[in-house]
């Protein structure tokens, strides 16, 4: 079976898998992002993960590929922002070891595949529209609330790139004007208040151990940012994934929707709603696969 190699680079974990043309994720693997070390240590960890997924490592019983050989035809990479899409370089806020790192070239050299890269949350937006919670919706935002907070916007069925490919950074919408300093240089950004990193810094405990009060607070702040986005963009759906949001679950989403409905009051935005990712933990990789398949189809290398 033909599949695209899908890679997701995050501040906490590196993930890779194979995504079929129907959007099915096979051979899903993940490792911790090396917390220290230079750019090459980090890339070596990613390269080992890639080798494992594309079959240079032993198959596992959990792979579920019906015994068929999985043949990589292209590669899609989702990575935390910001990035320079033209140059194929990344400088993720949550990965200080990579500044201007030529990720597209390095992955292409390592795999021999054509590599399509985009912001991880833009990739998730494509994946959610393909087989997830935004299927059939032409105007929505998809968000990742995990180590950081990212977003990808789809308007009129098209992903919004912006001037440099970085549109959708809802993690840097201001939700507390006098709030915490953000890694971006600003203050009170959603990411500085409600990301896993921010919650851990505020409470002294991992986000997974957050109190109900913290869960509600994080949901409220996400709802506040989404409310501004809905008013600004005329969108009626926000799909939220990421380990923090999905781990918090129903109380988080209830608080987010309460705040959204309090803040988005225009005739076109009052119907907006926030729902959990339809793809769950598979979302970032399915999204990276969507990047690759979309490129392969457009390039005419697929029927
Ligand atoms: Zn910021």
C-alpha cells in the first residue's frame, strides 16, 4: 500500500507514521524531544524515528497494515512555528536548538522523498477538514493546545497562509493584557497563559495534574481568543486538539464554549462553537500526511 511519511515535530515529542491516501494512520511512532543538545542531536533523534517508521527498523504487531508492505511516496512535515516556508527552515519557539534549521532539506536528504512542510497547526487544520471534526466545513480554525498553542485557519475551503506562511498564530492573540511574558516577546498571549508550559510555570505542576480551577481558566482563555477569531474572520467552528486540551476534556470545552458565547455576539459569530479534535492524538500526523498527499496530487504524481 502506498502511503505518505508523516512527521510531527513538537516541543515535547517527535512523532512519525505513514498515512494512506484514505487518511488512515499506520506505523505510528513517537519519542520525547531531546530536552537538551544541539541542532544535530535533535535531528539524529528525528532521523532514527523516521528509519523506524519507513521500515529500516523491525515491524511491530501493533502496526495493523494487514501484512501489506507500506511504501512511502512522499513526505509531509508539521512543525511548530515560526518558520520560513520559502527557505524550508524552522525556528520553533519551543525548540531553541533549531533556529533557521533547514528541516525540509535535511529530511529530503535523509529519506530521498519530496518533502512538504507547514506549521503543525495548519497541518492539523487540513487533517481535521479531511477526515476529522471539520469535514464538510469550509470556514473554521483548528488549534493545538499542548506545550505551546498554535492555530490554522481555513476560509472558503482554503488554508490561509499569510504573507510569510505564518497565518493562524492564535497562541499570540492577547487574552490578558497585563499577563505573563511570552516567549515571542509580547505579554499576555494565549500561549503565555494557557499552554502546558504556562500552566506548569503558573502552578509548579505538570498540566496533567492541573486543578479544576486551572482547567476552567485555560478553557476560558481559549474561548476568549476563539471569540476574537470568530468575530474577525466570520468562522463558526473551532476544532481544538493537543495533549493539554484533550487531556482536560469536557470541563475545558464547556468553559471554552461559555466564554466564546459571552464574547462572540455578532449575528454571524453568535452560532460559533468549539469542539474537540475529531482525530484525537492522531491529528497532527494525519495532518502532516494531508500536506504530503495534497502536494503529491497537485504535482500530478498521483491520479
Ligand atoms: Zn506571544
